[in-house]
C-alpha cells in the first residue's frame, strides 16, 4: 500500500459519507480500518494499533473470532431473515430469549430485541409508558436520568442522555425528561460526615417529589457510567431501588456497555445485589460483529402484556429478533461463559487501574483514576487542589489521545477525560502497554 493510501481513502469517504459525530477536521485526520486481529486494528497504510476501547466498548471478544463468523455464515444459509412481528418467530430468537432468561436477573424472563442501544432506550421509555397506562395511571410518563449518563442519540434516547453537548443542534427536546446530578465520587459535593451514596441517591427522591410522583414513570441509569467511568459509591443502587419502590417508579438498568462481563459480573447491578424492572443491552451481546440490542422485562412488567383485553403494544422494528444476529449472540455468549471472561475482566481491570494509579497517581494534573472491571478513565485537571479543569480551548484531552495514537494505541475520551475499555480477551501484556502508553502521553502533553 502506498504511504498516502489512508489519506486518499479518507478524501473519497468525505465526498460521500456523513459519520457519527461528524466533524470534518477530526475525520480527515483519522484512519480507514481494513482489518482487525485479536485486540489490534490495521489501517489502510498497514499501521497497527492496539484498540484500547474495543471499538465503542463493544468488541469484547476481539477481532477475527471464527466461532462468531461460523455462526453467522451457517445461519445466513439456513434462514437469513424472519419478521419478529407477533405471529412470526425463529429458532435463534427464541433460543436467545431462553438463554438470556437464565443469565440476566432472576426477575427478568421476557425480552424484546432491537438493533442497538439507542433503540433499546426508546423501547424502555415506551414500555414504561405502556405499563403505567395499562395500570390505569396514564399521568405517569416522565423519565428521570443522570447528568453525564449516555443512553443513545435517537430522539427519545437523546432526551434521556445527560450530556448537554448532544442537545443544541436538535432542540427543542421532547418534554417529560428530567436530569439529576450523578454520583461522581470525585466531584459530587458531600457534606462532612454525610454518606455519599445516600446524598447522591436522594437527588432522585427530590426530583420525584418536585415533578410529582403521579407524573414519573421511569428512572434509567447505567450501573457504571460509560461517559466518564463513574462507579457508584457502595449503597447507591440499593437506595435508588428503595426510592423507586416507594414512589412507584420503574427502575431501568442501562447495561448496553456493562452487560456481558465487562465489569467483572455478567450484568453489573449484580455487584450490589439489586434487580431492575427493565434492563437494556446491546454491544457485547454479539461482540459488535452484527447489530443487536434489546430490553429485558421483569415479570411484573411483562404481566401487563398478557392481560385479557390488553392493548396491542404498538412498538416494532423490522430487524427485531433477526435470526443471524441472534445466532451470533448465542455464539458470543458461549465464548463469554466457556472462557470465564467476566472473571478475567475483573482481574485485568484491577491490573489496569493499579497500573494507572502507580504511573499517574502523583502527577500534578491527574485528578482522578477510576473504573470497575474493564471500564476505566483518567481525568486530567489544571489544579488538583481545587479540581479545576483546563480551559477547553487548550484541548488537553485531544492532545493526549493524539499522543497515544502516535504510539500505536487508539481510544476515545470526552473533554479532558481519557476513556479505556479494552477487550475482555486482552492479554496482560496488552493491558500493560495501554497503561504505559497513557502515562507516556500524559507526560508528553503535561510534563510533571
């Protein structure tokens, strides 16, 4: 390949495609990927990079898994597509539903499949509204979520997403969405002697009371927030569950990133012994090989679907329960279980965090290093004592990402926070290389 092949392809690409989070300057400085091997990506110029974000948190099993390729090929030859509308199903979809019922939370036994996380969020919101109408309480329609939380960018999902940068170009937003402060232990203001879990969780109770419990249908949150790798303080979700029960609010766990082993448990609320009313998933269910997502319904919620005379659930997707996607998901779950990947994510995640803290814990501009399992983040600040951030115009975070890329490691970040989400099949050497590269990049941009 010629030295300029990657740049030439990007120019061709730019003439005909619009990309997610489209930005011309960012895109033309990027890569055209042509191959993936294990935990590495290879671009059109033949350069190899460690993928420290495993795609977008989703390629949990790495690139080139023959089991997943074989499952897709076999299913395409047998039945490439079947409608998932009522009155039509397929063997792979029903097998996946049965499999998930034994893996998710004990109270979750019914599933609806989507093509990804944003569709799953919309499905969760619509299901909560359907549920309360069926229960004779149609006024309960509002959704509460966390500032900093990410739930996708389809219209309803964008309104639930608590990242204001996603809103202005598409406003006015839909009504009925409320955001509360998240549980970021590094920045949440807690009074001396107060319990951080209760203080942060009580934000939900205050919001419910302010809106009126008769109007609130749903609280949705990521067990570990992908947009920042915020890990809740112990007791947070137990208190959230109690508040939702007190005011008859459904609790949805957004496990699009955390599901299927990334945090050290198959599903992340298991760390705190809490069960949701709804759970949504995507990404790791197929290791990103084909698009698939979904929601799981608790027995309480699912019961309203089967009431005599119940209204038809007028919600549908053409590719819901796609047989090829479901076949790949079953193969991916086989790998996750047979290779013990949740336990491996716990071990590798501890190694990654310990390495980052050892390498950067004393750096004057590293404010926080946090994470759980293979979700991690390094937050950079101008002043450690005050936690004051850098002037955004300095683009400190993007400079660090560029330094990492120059050293052969690619990942993502937001503002001056660097995100890390390696594949669950990463080697110890790969994790150590990622840690070393982050440290080198930080020191290159911000000499200690």
